[in-house]
């Protein structure tokens, strides 16, 4: 699954830094006064550190997937998990400082999910969506967490919610569904094979619909002219 990063808080931090630089430029120097940073500035900093940690973890995961040596692969996977754990702590710190930051709650969910903590991930996504109803990234990520818990109907609802207006995110979730089907066909887990095949048929049907309607989206129409 492709990882997407929300840069809105990073931009806030950039603006704050620029403003501080402008205020300090030119004129006679004055004694510096230590002013405690506001909770929002501290939360923004923690969030940005968390985003950097997620990017590092994603790079380590990609590197691990390319490895042929089992030992090196395992070491890289452990480093990726450690990076996700570190990022999770940063996002949790951001939500402690400013509990209304839905972007931070979204990544609390994301990092928990990458660590296999699906119930905790769902709780965090629910917080994000309570603060920002319709936040598409949380809807998609929540769908992936539902797959991890075999909550197939909830995953379907997430996909359908994304399909009309967020095709890229819907496609990412659909790819996760196809991967789930492939995994469960060999390792059904708590579900019986009939339930797996019923879901597989639904995924196949939605894949066909997505392919047939791709040209109706702006991206698909633009591609058709090239």
C-alpha cells in the first residue's frame, strides 16, 4: 500500500518559523527572552517528527521486501517496526498536547495498524473521523484495519464511501482487499472458505466496475487523450 503523508501541519510549522525569522531580521539586537512554546507549536513539532519516522519506516519496509537474504530481511523489518513505534509515540504526544488534531489521530491509527494493533488503530481512526467527518485518508486506513480484523462488511462500506470522490484511495483499499483474499485463501483463519470466496467475488466485481468507469474520472479522461 502506498503511504500518503498529510503536510498541512508541516506547513503550519514552516509559516511559524518564517514569521519568527522575519521578526528577528534587521535593527538593533535585543536581549533574547525565553518564551515557552505553545501546545500547538509543540504538537506540530511532534507531528512532523512522527511523519519523518513513518517515512523512514516505509523506506525500511520497501528495502526489506527487496531482500533475498532472510537474515537481512528480518533485521530491516525489525528496524521498520522500531521506526513505527517511535513515530507512534510522537503522534500520541501530539494528541496529548492538542486533542483536536485529527491528522495526528489518523497517524496514531496508521502506526498502530502497521504494528498489528488493529483494535487500537480503529479507535484512533474513529477519533479522527469524529473530529473531521468524511476525512478520506482515515476512511481508507480504517478500511485496511477492518480487513486486519476480518470485518469485511465494514471494509466494503469504507470502499464504497471512497469510490465516488476519492478513486486513488479507493483503489489502494481495493488492492488491500485483493491481498487479503490471496492471504486468506491459503490461511483462512477464523473465517471459513465460503466466506472468503463470497468476499473474493465482491472484490472481483468491484474491480471490474472500477475498470469500466475509470475513463469517467477526470484522471481517466485526461489519460485517454495522451
